[in-house]
């Protein structure tokens, strides 16, 4: 079956994620053991026991999401061969690992340093993010232009034509959210994050991230990895590194990446992770194939069953 693999990013964390698949899959447990060796602490125990406040901190949530995504992917690996992959925000590193562009350990070191650098930047200036539902990008920009003043707030994620995320100084995000409602937004949803990701407030994290990215060994992906930056497949290592380094401040153009995924004519989009946001977004796109979430052992069995049904139908 022609499968596109996608990986969720920040905000998909939840206490208990990864525990079921680690208990039922040797491959998944091995991923968590490798993560513990790199990080120096038992990530799986933290995910099992919480507290949620600790798991929400980006220095923990990013390694936790990254490792859980890949534990689920490798636990299901025998059931499919992806033709293309993309990850939301830092979860693009999951895609680079599964496409053999980057080793797991190097990628986790990047994720860990990224999370630490972003947390440090967030502590310098309190920030937040909110999803604006029901306005397009130009409408959101127009509202921000009216209310921004000297405060720092801007567009961060383009998840769909009418789901735009803003990011910046916490009070500015809150005030802008009310202005969005006044301008006709259907909803404004504060995100479960601890800082202003993908905004200029993260600029202090760039140099720290550059050092760890430059110290890592990259290869051309074995199959296409779609970039968050421009919705195109990576074709050279220099572009991959540049995108990863600037990822903490650059906008995430997820909708463009998702649209590019559809040009590969996948028969199924599979989201590997604890969330379900990306598969829900995919289902709303015109001409999209079925999409499913693999978040535990039951999800892996559902994926295997779907693949078997497709194989039987083709035969």
C-alpha cells in the first residue's frame, strides 16, 4: 500500500503516551532504551508518571514526542513501506530519521538541545501561542497589524487555510486572540505549550541549535522528506541543515507540506504519535485519501489489517 507517514510536533504530548507500545513491542522498547542512553534519564518513566506540568516543558516534551513518534513507527515498521514523509515543526527530525538522512542518536541530541535552548529563551520572555480558527492568513495578518503596536506577536503555523497559529509575547497573544474573535474568528484556542515557538522571541536559541546541527552527520534522504519551510522535498544536506537551524523562529507551512504529500498519490496517510491533529487536517483536504492515527498497539494492528485488506483487494 502507498503510505505517507506523518509525525506530530509540539502540543501532542500527554501523560502515558508510548507506554502501551513499549510494553508490547521490543522495537519500541529499544527506541526508549536508546533515548535514555542519550538523554541520561528514563524518558519512558517520566511519560508514564508525569506530572503533566513537567511533560509540558519543551525541554522534555520535544524529546518525549520525538521518541514516542519513532517508537510507534518502528513497532509498526514491518507492516508497510512509506513512499514519502513529513513532520510538523521539530517532528521533521522524525522524518529525517526514518528516511535514513540522520541517525536516531544524532537527531535526539538535536531535539534535546533544541528543547533546552527554546526553554531558556522562553524563560527570558514569557510567551504563548493560540490557534485562530475561521480566518485566513491575510485576515489574521490584518488584525495583527492593527493590534500589534510595539509588542512582538506574529504568524507561526499555517496548519490549514483557516487554521492559523499566532505566537509571541503572552499578553500580546491574548489580546490578539480577542481581536481575532471580534474580527469574526470562529474560535481562538490557546495551545498547550510553554513558550512562543516559531517567533522572534526564540532568536536566542538559534546559535545553540546551529552548533549541534553542524556537529551532526547528515545524508540525502532515502525517500522524500517534505520540508515545513516551503513544502518541497529536500534535495541536499545544506538545505536540511539551514531549515533545522532556523526552525525555531521560522513559520511552519504545514498546509503546503500536506498538499505536496498528496501529489505522491498515497492510498493512506498514517500519523505516528499521541495526537491526531495532522490526520484530522489531512481528512479535510480536497482529494485526500483516508487517514489514520497510530498511537498505541491497537493502532498498529489496525494499520496491519488495513494493509492486508488493501493487498487482498489488489490481488
